[in-house]
């Protein structure tokens, strides 16, 4: 089996293809954006809407196995073809809505999120809280921190939003885990993340994390991946405060915080994902210490020319996704490097991360 269809043609699809070609695989990609950055890597690139049932059906008939690189496809259009979609559609059904996602997570034994209510609920929450759209939010979009009730827009108090307790001073971690169609599971070391304005800025493998917190996060991720009967790479984002572990959200796909696995691990999350969906034997995973990933956003790109020409480059791996527009706060690339000679701070002087 070597013909893989990918729903979504962004940078995640692109990095899946780059790994997959080394494995002798071929890819066809489906994305509504004719300029999607993975286009040049697809054998066939289908430009159609994600709601176009006949086109989706045609795409499905032309490929052997499927993956999705984002979670906002209508699951009912894929229902008939789940045997070709190792990630399954339960993950789509439950996780594309923050409310059903949180309900799902809190039903699992010993797993919890921070307190939340539907924005339309009679139940009130004290400030500070965050009001978030239930659907289609990413990179902090569609969410607003409310510290004074006077700032809360009344028209947001509908079923389309949830209100979530804002927890100050959290640490953020993610677990990137792969589960093969054979049921075999492998996980990377926990990844410590720093966000700026809701957008991931920095990730690094965390080796000094309390052992019981690490085990809790891995065990919770395993419960989630198994409950979803999901095969592929999946990422769970966690908040940690005072030794308490909360699930923030679950991404049923390869994840930005896992990009450092390309250089800082013996197997990248993209290769692991392909090994999982193809039912291959999974490798033991090794992770390197002191390795960092910094995201490059659209407004950083003028500085990227500096990076490209800078002395820094010789010790960094610079990934540029080749997007056609470099909008502010949009992820357009990332850099990984071993933090020697204060390189982390030098890179951060050039790459500023999330701005207003
Ligand atoms: P997205 O889907 O945009 O990634 P998240 O819910 O993960 O949305 O929020 C993005 C970031 O905003 C989080 O990684 C975290 O830094 C911050 N954040 C979100 N919810 C909370 C919260 N309840 N308490 C504290 N920080 C939060
Ligand atoms: Mg998030």
C-alpha cells in the first residue's frame, strides 16, 4: 500500500510528504486553497471545498489510505470510509467542538480539564476567565481573556462559546504519542511549551519534569488515544499548576510542538505518524536534550532574511514552509537548534513570536 491521501495541504501535510517520500510512499492532497504550501509535493492536488461530498468521495476512491492534518472536516462525509482512515472519525466528531471535547475528556477516569461552562449557561463564573469559540479556533483566535465583566460582549453569551476559568501561572506541556493500527504505542518525552498571545513560541523536550507528572500525562494521553480508537500520531496539550495536571486540548494529528522531533529525535513525528497509519512496527524513541524549536511567524519574516544571512544559520535548522502570504501572527516556518553558546537568546532576538 503506497498511495496516501491527505486532507489538508498546509505545512503539516508538507512535512508528512517529505518524510513519506523517503519511505517510498506517494501522496495526493485535498485542500480548498489552490496555493496551499504542500501543493508542489502532491502527485495530484485536488482543489475543492471540504463540504463538497462528490469531490470528497472521488478523492477517497482514488487512494488506499487516508490521513487528515486538521480536524475541521465534516465527519459525516467520511463515515462510510472509516476502514481507509486509521485516525478514525470519532476524533473529528468529539474534538472539533471544544465543548464536546471537554465533556469527553472529563468522562475519562482521572482525567480533567479546567472548569468550564457553556456561555449560554445560567451558571456564572468569576473573572478572570476566557471566552472561546467552540469551533474553528486555533492559535488563540476566537478567544478573549475577560478580567472585568464590563468587557464581556453580551452577544457572545450563546451556545457558540464556552467560558473557561483562566488559570494564571500555568506551565504548558504536550505529549506527542503514536499508536499503530496494530495497537502498539510509543511516546516522545514530554515537550515543554511557551506560548505568546495564545500562539506557540517555543518547545523543548523536558527531562527535569517530576516523574509522577510525566507518568500522569503519558497515561492520560494513552487513555485518550485508546478511547478514540485512534491510529496515528496524536498530541495532548496539558496545563500544570501546583503539581495538578489538566488536559487543555487534544489535537488528532501531528502537532506544532512536535516539530522539534525532526532533528531532536531518531524518528520524526511525521515518520512515526506514517508508520502508525500503515501498521508498521514502531521504533523505540530517543529524544535529545537541550534542543529547542522556535516558531517563525509572518511578521518575523523580514528578519528571516537576516537569519538566512546570519552566522546563526550554521548551527540552526531553518524550516520555511513556502506559504504564499506572510500574514501577521501566521506560522510560516520554524527553527530548531541545540542551545549552545547562548543560541536560544540570540535566536529569540531575531524571532519575536506572537504580537498583538
Ligand atoms: P488554540 O486552539 O488556539 O490552541 P487553546 O485553548 O490551546 O487554543 O489556547 C491557546 C493558549 O492560550 C494556550 O496554550 C494557553 O497558553 C492559553 N490559554 C488557553 N486557555 C487557558 C486557560 N484556561 N488558562 C490559562 N491559559 C490559557
Ligand atoms: Mg492549543
